[in-house]
C-alpha cells in the first residue's frame, strides 16, 4: 500500500496513461501543482469536480508542549490547507 503519492509517481501514471515522455509528464505535474498552489493563495479555496475542495484555514496561536521535555511553548498562528472529499469520491471509496 502506498502511503505518499509523489510527483514522480504521478508523472509515471501520466506517462503510462497518455504516452507522454517522462520530462513532459514531470512538467505537467509541476504545472498542475503550481496552479493549484497559486489559486489557493489567491482565492483561499479550490474546488475540483468529482474530487473535492481544498481550503486555506487560519489557526490562532496557542500554548503547546514540547513532547520530549514537557516544556510549554507558544505555537505561532499559521495557515493550513484542508481537504474535503466530494460525495462522488467518498462513494467510490465507500466512505460514509
């Protein structure tokens, strides 16, 4: 079972499916990820039909604890990307 889908893995899938050269499939994956990132930065939300929705969510700063030392530390405010699967994707994966 694959835990992480890498750019290399995606480009190999594109290469097999479309018959593109390796360099072209790598460029295509890079272009898609670049556009996804820039759209998220600009609009804070990206919806991909039949796949799901990527959103940028802001987290406030909070107190945390270093698990090794137990010492308290402030975790700074930051933005995180969340993903919500579409109903089509959930049904294909049999997730209820």
